[in-house]
C-alpha cells in the first residue's frame, strides 16, 4: 500500500489522463490556425447579434441586460413554496421559477391513492386553481416574470390555472411575462412513463399552448424545449442538441399543420439546456446549438423574422454531475458549469444547490446557488464582453465538431420520419440506454474521474454533513385535506358542465384549441386529475393516468 509520501510524489508528476472530451472527442495537445482552415468569419461565426448568431443573439449581450437569475423551487404545500419564492426574491433573484410535483406531472391529484409519499416531494402540488392562488399569494404577477416548469400533458392545465389567476385579479393576460416549459414528448424518457407521452395528446397539448399564447399572450414564451432533462439521462453534448432539436422540429411541424405561420409563433420559442462539467465542451456546445438552430430556422423552415431565427435558451447546471459524497465539492462544480453558461451567452440561469443529490435545497444552499450567479455577474467581469472565448482555435474547432455531430443526428432522425417515429421504433430509447451505459462504464473503469466517487475518496464517517431540508409529513396532510374540502364546497354542477363542454370538443379530435375550455374548467375549480382524465377519455385512453380511478362525472 502506498504511503502518503509516495502518493505525494506520484501526484507531483501526474499529467492529464483523459485526452478527450466527455462526449468522446479526442483532444490534441495544441490547436493552431490550421484547425480553422476553411472557416469564413463573417459567414460561419459572425459578430454578436448577426446571423448565424454563433457569438450571441444580441450585439451587446450582457452589457445591455444581465441574464435572468432564476432559482428553481417547489416543495411541501403551495404556501411553503410561496415562502421560498419570496425568500429568493429578497436575496436578489430576478425571475421566479417553480416546478410541479410528481403527481401533478403525472396528471393525478394529491388525494389519488398512488400519490402517497410523492406529494410536494420534488415540486409543488398544483391540483387546482386554489393551489395556484396559494402559490402566488402576495406576488404581483403583473410585474414579475415567471417560469413554470411543467413538461407533460398537464402543462395546459397548470397554465390555465395561471391565466385564471391573472384574470380573477383583473390582470390583462396580454401583459403577463413568463415561460411555460410545455415539452410533453420527452416525458417518457425523464421519469414520467409512456402513459403521459401519448403522441397525439402530446402534440395537441403543446400546440394548444403555442396557438393560444401566440394569439393572446405576446409577452409569454409558449414553449421551452427541454434539452436538460434529456441530458440528465446520460447522453452526451451533441446528442443533447440532436435529440432536443428533433423534438423542437416536431412541435414546429405540428403548429404549422394547425395553421400557424412560422414567423407568427417561433419568436416566442425558447430552449432549456444543460451545462455539464466539461467546461470548454459545454461552451462550444451552446455556441454550436445557437448556430445550428439559426440554420434550421432559416434554411429548413424559411423563417424571415430575425426573432424566429435566434436561439433563446436558459440553462440548468447539471444535476447529474453532482454527487452526495463530499457534497461541498458540488459548489465548485456548479460554479464552473454556471461560468460555462455565462460565457456561452445564456439568457436565464438556474444553479443547482450543492445538496441536490441528498435532498431539496435548504435556504442556505439555495442562497449559495444564487450567490454563485451574483458573484459571476457583479465581481468576475465575465459579463463585460460578448463571447470572450471566440477566436480560440480549440473552442472554434470544438464548436464545429459538435455542430456537425448534432446535425448528423437530426438528419438521421428526419430520415426515420421524425422524432415520433424514432420514439415509436425504440431507436431513441436504445440510444439513451447505450449512452447511459457507456457513461457509467467509464466511471467504473476510472476513465472518467469523479472526485469523491472513484478517486480522492474519504471514509463516509469523515464526510461533511450539513443541514438537510426535510418536508413535514403535515404538508401532504394539509394538501389532501384542502383538496377534499374544495370538492365539497365548489359548485360541482357548474364544473360538470364545463367538463362536458371540454369533452365534446376533445372528442372531435379536430385540432380545435382546448385551452379556452380548460380555463373554464379551472375557474370552476376542476382539478388536474379531473381535467386531464376528461381529455384522456375523449382521446380513447383510460381516464386515470395510473389506471386506478374512474371519472366521477
């Protein structure tokens, strides 16, 4: 066994071991102008604010406006999450960001028999308009920008709750600012299961939101295509772009089929990306994504409005890169990932909390994550220059390689008939499984070093233990009791009428927008489970996502 001084001598002479990026691109010892031969600056890179937007979508980038600092939260009861949103606002975040819990994502209510143990655990329960009212109590929705993270086919219902809240407060919805994730296709790959990802329901719900918001909510981003959750499955950087853009293309085609014009809805389209731990690769990935999306919009869809061509994206630092061992090290990981996002020109940023692999963030952990953004914005100087890494032979070469590989994947998927065909044939499942297996194999073999996991390990009893955020068992009890009381006190005949109207329109499967009918049902205090179940039955599926309950109406 090596003594400590033998280890010291070994460490002194140690060189870099993994001579490739985390996506597998070989890395040379040095890069020169020869690695950029054939690159035309004005055509292939361009200045910030100019096509193909490789260097950023605005000419002055953060000198004009610093990225929106949004820390994601959601736990316990809506009142608990409301308190945390206000805390983060007091600490200096510049946009609100909340995520629903698993039952809401699955389209079931908090009092569903299979919701036990999951109520308010990884998000906020939003079973009804009453929950949304509690969540946003005391928050002026006419003044703040809100990001609503709900990806599944329940997105129209949660958005309808927010719209109903605004209208009940007398707020003109045309002035409301924010984003709805609205990304149901990827649900089956990110923990929600196939019952939440029926293709017809996915495209109906997604396009309903796109169409309704395009016509009624001009300050609202109608879709935030979620590349981040795909990356969390273990895929690499260029697969993140390839798979995610293919899903975006499917939504665009469905919206065009509905009758919308390309320059009518795509200016309010955004993306939600990961920023992983391979610093230079992540910068290059996001630059490549911006350029590739511009080309797709201009060449494939013939968009004319510059706003349609610009790749707007938010970043979530990589939760899957964080580990429970020596959790304070995660603060370092998150800081580098956030720096990569900023240097690549992010529009909105969420930094993970260092305790994410262990529990939901404590107030302290949430504050440190927010402070990470604030140090970057106000102390480091990285916001002063647009795309400061441009011109690096390495960065530009890596940007080109990632774009090429991502484009290859998109073309392969298009030749299959699009992302839905790739999903139905299980091709996408297989690609994700292969990537995840390769990732884990490299960790097991130490081809990838993860500090504290497969190298630089300390005994568990010496590991740092801090406070852990625990959700009181009373939260679920309070949530269920409130929901049951709502069912007793609301006008159930009025609700039944709204659900019957929703069912009749949905049964036609004519492509008529369901959102106005969903809003009516929400205003009658219909629940997520009741509204989602009505739509599911109209499309020929079981009323209950989990196959347990039958319609009470």
